[in-house]
């Protein structure tokens, strides 16, 4: 079914589906375009982002690409639109192909020499800073709409990725720590918000969304992008590295590249991402999926680092 729908979508770009790349929130396919170019074809998950939010994402990525930021721009379909509606009601879009291999994989230590990993983290910090700076020079359209990664979106009564503190599989000590982390984050983010304006952020800078090609980095998968705290992007990038023995050096290299010295807030946002990830898995994975345990364990490691005790 999904492959037939992809073929229907590809026809809007005159393309041919080559292979399925990933199937998480969206189903993403490699697509061959007329003339031999490649593109990434996305079938957007129904009920996650509405058409207005997807169009806002595509507009932002196109604006960033035009400003020289290493992100994929949106490709218009044959009718000139960037978003098409398929026979099932599902939306599809296509973005420029980005060469490269993922920076890493969740749950696997980096297998490069430390000096190279640190250099990549400094480069990543600089690229994120460039993305944020380029965004600040844009005038967002009046109809620009994206999810909120603000205080309410992270630790309010209905966070964007769910009430992480209500995870049914959390042990009593884990639940107590989740509640403690929520209170801590609400207090810290309230203070941070007084001097840190919100703006569009990627919000999902995991290793698989950072591509490396001939030493240069690119950012992909803006599906979770929204309006939020800028340092949340750094916290997300670090959330998969908590088990790395050289975590402090990785953190410092990323911060150096970005141009911040606020270690406490970067680690606060790493905790915020770990909490959000616990909420994300709740409705998406079967109760016996081992990822529940691993995400809760990672949260506890981060909470112990940030909160102590």
C-alpha cells in the first residue's frame, strides 16, 4: 500500500520511486527525477502536521537553503505547488537530495578518532548557529505556523510529545524523577525565557538527521521543527551522546562551535529532550518494546547529571 501511494506521489514530480529510506513519522523514499537528478519524496504522516504547518516547514527550509545554509530545499511539483494531496488524503512533498552518511546511530558509540568527532561537533555547532542567525534575518510569513517547543510545549499540561511523567512503564523512582525534572525544567525555562527569545528551531538534531559528506555537514528532516528555545537544538544533539565516555568534551566542542558558554542551560535542554523522548515513545511503541526501558534509563542518567541525587 505504501509503495503504491509513493508511486502516485512521485508522478506529481514526474519521478520514479527507487527505494524506501525510512518510515517513522513520515515515509521517505528516494526518487529519481527526469534528467537523472535524485530527490527525497516524503509521504507525511496523517494527523501529525497539518498542511499549513508543512507548508511553513517547506518555506523555512527553502529560505535557509537560499541563504546558504546546508539544508535541503523544497522542490515544486509539476503543478507548481510544493505540497500535493494524494487519493487517500495524505500529503506529499519532495526535497532536494543531500549527499552524505549519518553522523552516527542511536545507541552506538562513535567509531571515529576522538579528534575527528570533536571537529565534527564544532562544525555542527557552527552550522546550527548559522541556521539560527539566517533565520533571524528572515521575515516569517503571516501564516507561518509550527508546533511550539516553548515552556508549555515541553513541560506544560499537554506537551507536544506527551505527558512524559505519566509513562505507564516507569518504576516508582523513575516516575518521581520525571516529576522532579518537570518542576526543575519549568523553573529554569521560565527564567531563561526572560532573556532568550523564541524562534524557529530544528528540534530533532539526532545523529541520523546530520549528514557528513567530504567533511561537510548538512541538516535534514525538519518534520519536528517548531518555535522554541534555540539551545534546545544543542540539547537534542547531545541527548544521544550521554553514554559516550567523552561526553563533556563533545558538549564543549558543540558549544564552542555554536558560540555559547552556558553549560548549565545546554545540559538543561539535554534533560528537556530526554523527557520529551520519553513522551514521544508512549503512544508509538508497543508496551513491551525495549526502547521504553532504554529511553527511561537514558533520562535517569541525564537527570542524575543535571539534578543530582
